[in-house]
């Protein structure tokens, strides 16, 4: 039994710092960009995220790539 994994969806997430709560914990906000090309490189996504970060109200804390694959038996 052979298994095949096919990448079907990629999303780019910007993790932003929204400030702190009453206890001093950092509050995070995520902005997700859907329909990213699945063949986009990490370097390309990083460049886009940096360009988008300057347009945000809050400070960029992290950049995440979210890939979704379908696993099938062949």
C-alpha cells in the first residue's frame, strides 16, 4: 500500500502584538491571507509578510506558513 501526499492549500499568517492585558501578558492577533500559491517559496512569503507588516497598526511578531495536504492511498 503506497501513500501519496498532495499539497492543496497554502495560507500566510501574520502574528501581530496587540498590546498587553491587565496581567502583562502579550495579546496576539492573527491576520490570515488565503489562496496563496502553493509553490511560493518561504523567502517569497517572508518578503510579502514584511511588506504587509508596515501597513499594519500593530507590531509584527511572527510569520507563519500554513500548508494543507490531502493524503491518499494509491
